[in-house]
C-alpha cells in the first residue's frame, strides 16, 4: 500500500538518517496514527540487522548504570547506540539518584546515542508491542546496538526474550528472596548473569546459587527442553494463547554457550569490562551457531501474532460499538437475558461474516 | 446452540446442585473443551446473583487467613461459600505454613464450602479469563458468597475489579515500601483497606498514610475521576486496548461510601469481625446506591471482550497455521523479504475474507 505524501516524506528523511525523523516515527507508532503499520512495513524491509541486548532484573539492581557504561563503551568504538528504557524507576525515565542522572546526561548530549524512555503499559506492566516496534525503528535506522532495559516483574522477564537477542539478567544480593520465586523464569531467559553490588554481603552466596541452578539445568537439559529455548515465545503472542505451539520443540541443545555469572560494582565500574566482553562473545556465538537466525524467527512469530491480535481487537471493538449492539447486550447480560457468550457470538458473527449483517 | 448429550447431562446435574458436577464444569472450562462456551452460556442464563469479594495485596500479607476466617463466618450464618485462590503462595494452593494449612483443612471438610486453587497464567500473572469463568460457575451454582484471593502484582490489582463487586486490599507494615510504587493503583481499587499484622511496628504509620491518601483522593475526586470508577476496566479486555473507552466517564462520584481502613491480626482473629461488617456494609451500599448494577455492567463489558478476543486469537492461530503460510512468512521476514506487517495482513485477509482465499 502506498504511503501518504507526508509519511513518504518522513520515510525519506528516516532513510537519510535524520534523527528528528526517527523521533517522529516513534511518535507515529506510539500514537498508532493513521498509516503507521504501512510505514513500519516500509521501514522494516531492510530486515533485522542490529545487535539487541536486553537487561532485566528487579528495580534498583543497577541495570541503568550497566546500560549506561556499556553504551559509553560502544560509543568509544564508534558504534551508534539506541537505548529503550521500560522502567518507571530508571534514571532514563527521570526517577533516579542524582549521580545516575548526571551520567545519563553525559550520554544524552552525544549525537551517536538515542535514548527513549517508554512507559510500561499502565498498571498492566510488560513490554508492549509498541516497545518492540520502537526497537525495530532503531534497528532500521541503523544503530549498531540497541539496548533495552526493563524492570523484571513477571511478564517482562519473558517478554524481553521476544525483544532481545542476548538477555542479561542483573541481580543484587538483596534480591536473594526474589530469586526464590523468579528462579525458574530467570534461569530460562538469561544468556549472561550479572551479580551487581558484588561488594555487599550475600554476593558470594548468590553467585554460588545461580551457578548451581545453571548446573542443574544443564544436567536436566539433556533429557529436557534446552535452555532459553524452553521459553515458549509463542505464549507471548497473546495473553490467552496458553496452549500455543512451542517454537522449535525438537531442536537439540545449542552447543558451546556456557552462561557466565559475572560480578560487578556498577557505581565504581568494577567488572563492567567483563560484561561487555561476555555480551560480545555471546553475539559471536549467536552468529556462528546459527542461533541468531532461530531467535529472530521466533521473534518474528511473536510480532506477527502481536500485529494480528492488535488489529483484531481494534476491529472487534469497532464492530461491538457499531449500532450500540454492545451496550444493549450489556444491559441484557445484567438482567440475565443474555450472557457474555451470546453477546460475544453476535459480535464475532458481525465481524467475521459481514454479508450476514 | 444445542449441547451435546453429555454436556446436557452435566448441566442437569449442575442445576440439581451436585458438587461433582461443579467440579467437572470447572475442568471443562479450564481445559477449554469442545462446547464449553455453549455450556457457559446455558449456565449463566440465571444472571449474576452472588456477592463477590476480592482480596488482593502482596504475598505474605495474610490474605488467606482473612479469607478463611470470613468463609467460616459466612458458613456460621448458613451461607454457602465458593473460594477461588489465585496465588502460588496461598495456603489454599498448598504452599503455606502448617498452622494455616490446618485451618484450611477444617474448611475443606465442610460440604457448604467449595475451594478452588487456580494457577496464575504461567509467568504472565494476572487473572485469566478462566478464573473469572470459574467464579461465574460458582455464582450460577448458587453460592451466596464467592471470595477470590489474588496476589497483588501489578496486573492482578486492576483485574480483580473485573472479578469482584467489593475489593479488600490487604497490606502489612512490611509492605510500606511496596505501597510507594503501588499506591496509585491500590487507592483506585480498594473498597476496604485492611492493615494486617497491626501489632507490628509501622502499622500506625501505614494506617495514617493510607488515610491521608484516601483523603487526598476524595478531595481531588470532585474535579477528577471518581474512586474505583477511575479504573479503566475496558483496558483489561485485552493487553493492547490502551485507548479503549472508559466505562461511565460522565458519572458523578458515588455518594455514601467512605473507604474504611481497618486493623487486623489475622493469626489471633483480632479485628476480623470489623472486616466482615465492613464487607456487609459495602454490599448494602452497592445495592442501595445502584452501584452494583453499574459494576456488573462494567464487568460484563470486560467479559464480552475477553470472550471475543480469545476466540479471535484462536481463529487467527488456526488461519496462520493453515497451509504453512505463517512458517513461510517467518522465513521471509528473517530474510528481509517480508515484514511482520505484511505477513499479518495476509493472515487477517484470510481470516476476515474467506471468499478471497
């Protein structure tokens, strides 16, 4: 489909590498303005190119400091970097300690780095489809690296695997309790573990616990689903698709990647070069092993489902609203004359069989 | 639509009040077995009747103890009670202290109480549509009260308003930090606040903070959205319906309900009669003020959207899978020959315009 004249002009400026065009494109997508899907289609024709690294973990674990340090290191190599922060407590979002904010400000004055802070989806949390679309825009814009920071609260932990090639899980000794509850989920998604604030009591114990958990998992993986691949990405395509088919169920355990467990003190910079090195090494492994293509394919599956579901929800809301059908139906449900199932059936019939109207 | 012979037999036994029929109906819905939506339609023809009370708050706040005590009190009045526990740490789900478990066991030997523990939706959290359907089954089965306990982690806090008429938020002095982050959401959904473990340090401060927050909210409500009604229930209809229309935007502040802030020590039973009384009083207010009908109507809207979205997702997955269209599309996306938007467009065209196939 042809773009409108103004969107075509935006696309041209986007392809020319104008940063303001990237910012405008992000607004276009965030607001779901007329034609944004056609625009995204044009933009994504280049295919995925960038290295996407996700950082997740509890609030206050120091994710932002680590992201800021890594971004600076990439810039020092001459690489352009995009950062997406989905964390209400992140310094990128303005809610942070002064020291952190100063460090972020240094970054934001650099033209080779583009930082976008995104709201979580209201109280619903998680990575919205829009967040992934913003990462796609940064990818298509040509950033060598796109880093995404998201606070780890259930949903997000899994969704970050649908957004990043490499997932870095950041924990702190204080999150010892949390890990009990989150262990299973975190073990499945981490490509690199970072124990930050490693100078505090309990850091040794936490490192040891994580190593043991990885070891146990590696042992059971030989007869079980492989690490990371055990994450049922297709589940992320929609909240109710619990019985969706697993991606690559029959695939063998990927060889050659041992999940490192690194110690850092982000405030002083201790251990951060090792994180940079581990992320680089993981990237190399992803490419060589063919795993990168598989992860991109799994991600594409989620994205198609996201786009389909969003459009269907939009159409269904529109159909339900037309002619006041839903409002009448709600009254009837409260009175016991109809049920959600009979009203839903009418909405679906209207949507799927327009001829019958 | 006519039910199959076996579902009709199940319906007859359900209507006759056979508890095993309720249990089988719940399994039918949980497994989304053939014909479950038609079965639900038949069951719900009686309309909503029961009093639904939701309990939410952080893990370990003592929600289960409070629910157990209230259930016992209702039973003492001769009322049948259904309990749905959506909390992996709940004693109802087996993960709890011995003392709690003994108390639960006393309940479970009572034929007038039916307890169902539901899994959270994997790592996605929240109240699944299925959970609300189980509550509907308990309602239709004829329980005078249906209590739902769900751990408060973001999403769930809001979703409980789409499941209960009365929402009791349970906090403990230790959750003082958590309240900072959750305050806005909790203020909006609570009809009754309970500060449990009120004999611990910090309880006074917490009670005072909550009262202040309620007071502030009441002041701003005159020019802002009213309490509870500020919750955009329609947002819960689907993860992406962020711009859905608010239910009853123009309605005035409901008069006559002041949110009580109660202190309890659930282990000793201190303060629990006051919780029972507050819930009863809220019920009376809901009925007299006409608010009950409005809340049931808002809930029906969410339920219709849930049912429509679930069915559309199912159809979309089926359409995408047919003929290997999606698999080819994914390969093309990774190669940059297609994008998620063009593949989604094909899936949608197939689904919405079968003639064009």
